[in-house]
């Protein structure tokens, strides 16, 4: 088998024709192994970032 028959392709959810390089607000989901809370915790419905969550 070659790479073409064994690779998996996902459907893109990006808006066609939209320039994602322009300034704007974007929502991102980051999944961690075993759902570990690596970036902070939720307190009273708000995200409280720890040092790793604040680092750029």
C-alpha cells in the first residue's frame, strides 16, 4: 500500500475564500492527553489561566 491509500482525509471547516491571515478573533480547541488541565482551570464558569496558559 502507498501513502495515498492509507492516509485519512478530513473535510475542511474553513470558510472558502476567507483570508485567515487578517486580524480578527478566532476560537481554538486544544485537546490534551487524558483531558489534563495543562493551561489553568475553570472557576465560576471562567477560565483562570496558569503560567502555561499565559505564556505566548
